[in-house]
C-alpha cells in the first residue's frame, strides 16, 4: 500500500517580487531611552515590504543594572508585522524610579522569524536606559555626578 499527498509546498520564508528573501533586523544596534518616557518603541525593519504576515521573536540577551519585571517590562516577545508593512516595533515599558541613577542597559536579541528570514546583521539592540533626574548621559556634557548651577544677579541689577 502506498500513501502520498498532493499539496502546495508553503515556503516559510517570504520573498520579494524579484525572488530575494525578505529579512528582519533591528533598525539600529543601540538606542538610548529616558526612563520617564514609556512605553518606548524599538524598531524592527524588513528588507522589503512583507509579502505576507511575519512574526518575529525577541528575547532579553543580557541586563546590566536592571531586571525584567522589576525595572522594565518587555511588553511582547512576539512582534507581528502585517502583510504590506515595512517593519514593526518591540515595546519596552521602563519604571521611572524617581531617583538619580547611572545608565543601565538591556540587550535585546532577535532570535526567530516566521514568514521571513533573520538578517545577517543587527540582530541585537543595546538599550541604554538614561535617568531623567539628571545623572547619566547628557548629549552636551559628560558627567559622573549631578550638575548644580548657581546663578546670581548680574552687574547693574
């Protein structure tokens, strides 16, 4: 007795109109976020518009100075990108602790994709959580302690 099945083969990886594979990656290898702005969106980008629905899985690869579920929450480990879209977002909710804190980091890793392929680059994104109370990174001044500015009336006042 022989059993066989006739059916369409569904390739798991979507392709572009030209036949190239559609890939998924983070838009940047690093992103700074302020702890008082939440949730934050970390972009995932496709190499071409999605020819079908795509699901990407993101995990926390490492942490420095923070703990998932205490200091921040990854709102979804599964990111759904609809057909026709060029990307999607990982959302990260950060707890504002109302204290002056040094910068803390979370490294996210793109580990699995359904409906497309993992890109060859930018599969991790280092998220730097910056304290909004004044300590940590400042785009204008490098500091290791809070800055105190004292002003006084000028001449002739």
